[in-house]
């Protein structure tokens, strides 16, 4: 049986956590860090857009206890930080501090989704909706993964 929306997104969250650690593990090796960051940035952008096109479009306004628009605003803040970090050929002196901001925001965002939004969604959506949204998410993610992100990332 295919993953439902929550299983699919949680798998991507695990991948994003691994990719963030990979950037951390690069130390001062600028070339390695640039490559690791590009992988992370592409994953974050594709994940956010696919999530918005599937889960958020469905749940927006449905939860009496949770405002999904706040998560979309966090996606926008994450995207801005990616643009800041990815658009620089030479690593600025504030790159580590800016990456720490990104990492902190992403970790908080993933934890909030998994611990607050997803439990609400588990109750709001039927089993069929969860499976259908999982399929929609995977298709949207594949579409986003195939896009050229060179406009964002200077490599």
C-alpha cells in the first residue's frame, strides 16, 4: 500500500534532517558545503511546494485549532533564507549565522508539523483522502524535483 500524505511527508522530513546535517558536517570546505547546501535547498523548495499543493490546499481553513497559513508563511521565510545563502558565490562571513537561522527555522517547522498539524490532519481527513493526498504529494514533489533551480543557487 502506498504511503499516505503524513507518511510521505515525514519521510521527506527525515531526508531534510539528514541533508541539514550534511551541510553542518562540511566544516570550512566551501566547495563541499556549496554542493551539500544545493542538495538541501532543492529538497526544501520541492518539499514546501509539494506540501502546499497537496496537504495545505486541502487543510487550509479546515482545522478549528490550527492555522495552516502560518506554515505557508514559514515556507516563505525558509525560501528567503535559501535565496540569501544560495545566491552568493563567495561565502559571506555571516553564512554560518544565516545557515543557523535556516536550520533552526526548518527544525522548528518540521517538529510543529509532525507534533501539531499532522495529528489534527489525521482526525480531519479520511483514510481515502490521506492516500489520495499522498499520491498528489508524491506527484507534485516529482514535478518540483525536476525543475531547474539555477535561478536560486549559484554553484
